């Protein structure tokens, strides 16, 4: 659904399937293991995907599906 929402708003995005390669999974886990946005998911034994990474002016901001309204 997230890909549909982004496409409807004409927002360009790169989709990365974390199951496609070990490198993709490791990149996701790097974010998950080092960012407090995932604490609530970890406490509920959930994964916290999809992950939205917005890069602007050398700064990254992270969003999960739960907070996509803040991004969209």
C-alpha cells in the first residue's frame, strides 16, 4: 500500500526488498538496531517494516508505516 500511496502523490522512491539479498537485510537491520523509532516495535516483538528513509540535504529522517502520514 505504501508504494501505491507514494505513486499516487507522484513521489519518486526506491523500493528495496530486504529478502532479495543479505546486503539489503543488513542495511535494514543497521537502521533497526540503531534508531529509537523501532523501540516500540521491538517491545511488541514486531519488525517495523516498511521503513521509509527520507534523505534531504545530507540528513536522513526515518518513518514506519505507522507514521507515514507525517511523511505523506
